C-alpha cells in the first residue's frame, strides 16, 4: 500500500483503484497515474473541438468516458467513439433562470 501511495504522490504509475481524470477537450493523452478502471471525464461546448485523433486516444487510454450532457455523448458517438462506454451525468438546467436563445423559457423543456 505504501508503494501505491508513493506512486500517487510522485504522479506516475499504475494503481489498483479507480482513477477519474479531468480531460481537456484538446488532449486525450495518457494520464500519468493509471487506475483500474481508468475513466476520463469531459464536458465540452463545441463539437468541432473533438477530432478523430482525440477519439482514438480516448479509446487507447481510458476504460470509459463520463460526459456532462446527452449532446456530449451524441457528439462523441458521431465522431466515432465506440470502443469504450460513454456514461452521461446530467446536471440539469433551471428553466426559471435560463432561457433558450429564442427567448422562450419553455423551449428548454422540449
């Protein structure tokens, strides 16, 4: 167990615990500490920010990806992410505070 903690402290190696990694929408590089499972978490707002090279890197370096919206999951699937599971964690939107670009608060419910 001490070696595992030293691995985490040094910032590189493999640990027998789940590892959650915040993934930058520009890089899906191999994390320095690799867990079991190794899970990437990404939230993005532009489909154009995800490339085929990033999809290949995600499939190579992660056992699963967590995204912040159904739209994020759809974009990753459309870009070709099929080799690992995509899990969606919905955050929700308070429609009384935020309106769609069309100005209709009820449009968010559609």
